[in-house]
C-alpha cells in the first residue's frame, strides 16, 4: 500500500527522501568531534631564517552528546614552509632537546597549550620570512589518537614581533 502511494505521488517520495537525508546529515554533523583553537601565533623571523615555530591554545570541550571523546592533533599542513611538524622540548640529562612529537593528545574537557620551550609546531624551510603584523593559514589534522580520520581545523596564525605577546582571544 505504501509503495503504491509513492508510485502515484513521486514528488511526495522525493520530499520524504530529502527530509530523511537532511536529518541524517544533521545527526552526523552533531557527532563530529572538534577542537577549539585560540591565541594562534608565530614569532616574526629574520630574512635569512629558514625555520619558525607556531604556538596556540587548543581546547577539547568534551561536549556531552559526543560522549566526551578524547581527540588528538595528528598532523599539520601549511603552504608557507616545505614541511610542518609537531614538536616537543624536554630536558635530557640537563640538556634541552627538541624532538618530533608524532601527535598531541587533547583529552575531553582539557586544554593543551603550545608554547615556546614546550610543545609547538615547527615550520621547516620557510618560503618567505614571517613578518610581524601579517598572518598565514595553517590546518590542524584531527584524529582520535588511533586514526587520522576525524577532520581538519583551519587556523589563521597571527605573526607577532620576536618575544611579543600572543594575540588576544
């Protein structure tokens, strides 16, 4: 009986199918976890300097309908350098060492701070110097710590003078 109704009224069937698709997409969008980025900045570089670093605050709001998922920054992309990597500074036998971090975990409801002399994003092979007062785009790749599949977060990085204060939120 229902099939016969749709055969006689194809417009009704199309509308119901459209409503179902929109409802499904909305439900999926609500389940897609995300991180919030604040105070994203880099220090200006000298004309001959080929590397730079990026700092920011990353919040995982741990929204209840997302079951408080832990997330991870699994990578980074930008066009202003040959490559960008997640790095961490740590003391090793009294010597400060920098190494690639692989990923940064951001547990649900917590905040991760990327800062000088700690976790940061390294930019290798800058194509042009970073100039104070300008900005550039960067994309964080997000996963759950086991996969790289959740998505991307575009971030605009403000360039501040060397040693300057990060931008306001």
